C-alpha cells in the first residue's frame, strides 16, 4: 500500500507542478486554448494519443470486447492505429493546420462558422459539443474508479472527486500547454505500463502459447458459431460484423471529435505533422493494440466476481480490474498510475475543449458583447470547473456501462461533425444545407436509437451515424444553394499557396 500511495503522490505533484510551470503560456486566449499554435510534434502526438485512449478503452472497451470477440479484439487496436491515428494525421493534419490558421478559428464550431460563413452553424455545433462531451467525460471517471476500489478500497465518490480536483488545478493554471506537457509524461507512463502488465498477466497464465491454447478450448456463446470451441482464437473472432462496427466507431470516430482535431490546430508547423504522424501511430499500436490484446484473454479469468449478483449478467467494467487483482503490489501501483494517466489526459482535453467552445463560440459576441481576452480566459476557467462538477454528478450515478456512455457521445459528435469537417477541408462544393443535414443526421440517428433501439447497440449506431453523414452531406450539397464562390476560392487558394511555399522550403533545405 505504501508503494502505491507514493506513486500516486509523486504523480499528482508532477501534474500540478507542470500546471504552475505552464502558466506563462496561458496569458492570452490563443495561448490558453492552443498553446500559441507552437506545440512541437512529440508533445502533439502524445497529446493526441493520450486524449484518444483513456480508462474507457483500458477498463470498459478492452474488457467488454475482449470478452465478446476473444483475441480478435486486437483488430480494434490495429484499426485505431491505422485509421484513427495514421490516416487521421495524413488526411486531416496538414489541411486542418493551414486552413484553421488562415481562418483564425480556435475550435471546431468556429471552423464551421468561418468556413461556411454561418453564425447559426457555429452556435449549433457548440451546443452539440456541450451536450455530448459531458457523458463521455463521466465515462472516464467510471473506468478509473473501479481500479481504485480494487487497489486501495477507496470509495468510488472520493476517486471521482480527487481526479476532478487535480485535473481542474493543472488545466486552469496552464491551459493547453499544461495538458500537452502532462500528456507527454502520462504517455510515457502508459507505454511502459501496458507492456509490463501484458507480460505479467500472460506469465500468470503460463505464458503466451499456453494462454492461447486454453482460449482455443473455450466454447463460444455466440449464436453464429453455435458453441464451437476455437472461436475466441480465430482470425476474426465469433462475431466479425459487430467487431467491424466497433473498429469503425473507435477508429473513424476520431476524425470528427473536436478534442482530437484540436491537436492539429495547435501543432507548430506543417513539417511537424510528418514527425507527429509516425509517433502517434506507434503510440497507438502499443497502447491501444496492447489494451485490446490483453482484453482478448478475459475469458481465462471467468469467475463469480465479474457477474452481477442479482441478474447474473457479466459486468464488463469489472473484467480488467479482476484480471489485474492478483498482480504484485508494485505492478498494481503501475497499473493505477497508467490508467490514471490515460484518464486525466483525456479528461483535461475534454474539459478544455468544452469550456473553450462554450466561451468562444456561444457566450462571446452572443451573450456577452466585447469580451476582453482576460474575461474570456476567466470565463473558460470557470466553465472548466462547471463541466467537471456536472460530469462528477453524472459519474456518481452513471446510467449505463462505460462503453454505452462513450458510444453515445462518440456517435453523436463524430456522426455530426466528421463529414462536414472532412469534406469542408477538401471540397469547395459543401453547402450550409449539407452541413445542417450532417448535424441533424448524426445527432438524430444517435438520439433516436437511445429511445427506440432499432440498432443493436450505441456502438453500431455511432458507426452508422458516421457512414450516414458521409452520404448525406454530399448529396444535400449537390442539390442546395452554393456558397459565395469568391470566399471559398480564397480559402482553398491560401492552402495551395502554403503547400507550394512549404515544398520550396523543403527543396532548399
């Protein structure tokens, strides 16, 4: 217990220390929200990766999908690395950096307002961010608290409150730069921790080959495979179609999440994007691939402790904590700090995104006219506390499993934003009506499924919302009134000019 407590004290002290150090970068709105758009590739790549993978992945998703799909759940981690990291950086990184800088936009709703010359679109997008980032924030607490209860026997409420307080401290003190530096430190912890944990868990099962052999003998409880053994070690698992839905949501979803795309706004220059792409992809391979690979052996730890005593159903959020409960104290301490790192990095990114969006896109110029920079920063700091308090209240009485909470948030946000944002970067023909159609279809499908349940799970509903947006936005744009040609041409000419200058500079070097 002493070792675990010392690790936690050091961890929290470093986080707050970084917040104090980064205060000098948070004196302006641009500095507080984007670190002055001067963040290097290593910090940006780690900020992207640590915001991507939290306790939701390590505890909720790895446990649930490892149990359902066996070792094939590793495909989710591979999809996260290739689609969610590599392709996201290649397809979106450079264009996002250049266009947002040209437009002077600091948030995703601000991009919609500037790119499509529409204040209503900007306000609608900020409301969507406000509403759907909160359940995602609540899900982050839930996963972490179960590990704390296992390791320290600390009540759930105290875990949630302590995490919120320390996150508030360093984000309010240092803004984006504090989160980026802490994300780098937390990312290093995650890389080391996940490798150590996988090695320890498999060693406890007699090694990798023995663990796979044991998994191969387990009968499947999925109707498709009719109880045949070997399904949990097969190439695509017992339920490939639903596995594909999870891969799409958790991988393609990052392309439309404001807290992820915001990392491209803040990166130093276009050259840094090439370096960041490689770092971010390798980080995702180790962390996400490692989490789902570990979860793939969940069935070897089948015991009464992971079942609900009333209904007899599997409590997915308990699987990973149970798998780790037999580890030595020092490793449990590392695991707690690992998941704490993942969770606090994601949490800080979420509350900073929510508060900056509400301040800059909704309150400024709409509710309060002529806000000074100082008032904008103070408003964001107050809203950070507000968002943390609201998410704590939800987390203390969560309505459903971690994966469902996250699935609803990711589905609505990515379903609404992915298509209008990506098409807006590449295609001049996107119209305001097309963007509205994307917003309505993404949020509408996700919310309707919450009440009617016509799609099997929030995960598949989220994947369907994204695919629907990719179809709806271009179709509606083709039949609706076009934007002013001169303004759109100017935006795209700026991008082409920047790329030409960058190529010339590279050739000279």
